[in-house]
C-alpha cells in the first residue's frame, strides 16, 4: 500500500491536509521507506523528523516509522487521524456508523482508509461521511477486504465502490483487485478491475466471480466539483432487471474512467484473468489413519473402504497408511478405542461432506 500511495503522489503530489481513517501501522523502517520512495522515482525530502511507532496495535515490532513520518518523507502535507476512540492517539474522535458533524465537512485534500469499512456495521453511512470530509479535487484511497480474512466484519465487491463513486459523479475511480495466496504478507498479484466488458456499444456487466481466491480491494477515487456525497446507487444487475434509467450514468462514468491517465504499472498486472501463481503449491492432502486399537464392526469397515475409494476417485487426494509428520496440511486421526457406532457416525458424516 505504501507503494500505491507513492504512485498516486507521483501522478499528482499529495499536498494540503491528509486524513487517515484510523492510525496506520507502517511496516517500514527509515531505511526501507527511503529505498521504496526512491524506487518509485521520488526524491525524499531533506527536512523530516524521524518518529518511531509506539501507539498503534502493530507497534510491537520495534523500528517501524509512524504514518506521519512516512508522509513527511515525501510530502509537506499535515497529517491527522480519525478514529472511534483515542486508543491509538487519533486527533478526531468520531464513530463513522453515525452521521458526520458538519464541522468535519471538507477538512481533507487526501484521505487514506486502511481497512476500516470492513469493521463497521453501517458502511454506507461511513463512505458518505468520508466523501463529505473530502474537498473537491481531493482524493481518497481505500484498502478493504474482499473476502473473509483477518476477522473481517464485512467484505466488499469492487462493484460496491465503483457504483458509489460513479453515481456520485466522481471525476475518477480506479479499482484494483489484489490476491495474495495464503497470507496478506505474501507478494500480491494486482488485477485491474472493470465494471463492464465488451465494446462501447455492447457493454455487459462484469461477472463478480473473478476466480482469484482471497483478495483485497484497492480503490483510488478523485472528487469533482459537482460530486454529490449522499446519493445511493442501485446494484448493477438490478438496474438491468428493472430497466433503471440511471444505468446510462454508470456506463458513461465507466467510459470516462477508462480514459484516465491514472493507470499504474506493477510487477505483474492482469486484466480480470484467473490468477495463476508462478509456482503452484502442492494440493492439500487428507491422511486418514485407522486407530491402532479400533474394534471396527463390518459396517464401519465398509464405510472406511468406501470412503477411501471416494477420495481416490472423486477428490484425487492421497491416502497413506503412515503419518509423515512434517508434510500434511490436514490430518484426521482417532487415537483412542471407541465403540463401532460413534466411528460409523463419524465416517458417515465425513463421507457426506465429501459427496456434496
């Protein structure tokens, strides 16, 4: 995400007032940050104060710089944070689930939301409040979960963001879907996302099932002089079902956004193609071990035999009679003697799962 912010700064310098939705843990040391800034073709500022993070939840790792320090290394903008409490030293205390006080309207030229909406019960109120805090020609970057990882309260389709920013007449909205394998700490594969596919005269809604596995959304939106903060969009396929007259607005904004020069290059960028890692991990293996002292009756033995056959033929997983302790990702193993009836029930339940 730090690289994405730097790309946006290089596109148009981030100046004025920066608002962070929650204090941000910056997983960079001073040396890491300087290297990253230079790698994006930006010259670090000479005058910045080194400040190490001691207030955010992620500050247990020593040596990381604060969010204020990171921005100060390439921008003279002022940096403040908004949060529901002051537990991480935010300057503005406000619950984004409720209406925004008017005194906070138009306070920021740049807003960074680093995964806040996926922790809120009322995200529609929150995104409208974020828009209210943004000045015309200001920019907002969202990082939000698209799949249920890291205890997310809510997950978002990229269309949710596009529909809001298109319908409220934002000048630009670019969306990236980023997949990362088993962990967010892995390298990301960045996919540019489009709400429609096909030629301009025969556009069709893009299928939301993108086949990328777990992912996060990165959204960059720029507010126009005519943007509205409070309009509520209608989901795309319902617009088609109902022949909703507002459909032309979304199509027009999509075609406008396609012309945006705000298109960033990444190590690997795909346009809505299935994500295929450079090296695929081996398939997970389920290893079923009969308990050493189980007294199985004929029915239980039949279940176990049939279960092995189902796994071999329908699932393609490996059945082994010995347990390689360092290899399997999942192991089903009964180590105590039990009566035949509970064993049969367990096998029946597991057999049913595999057959579905």
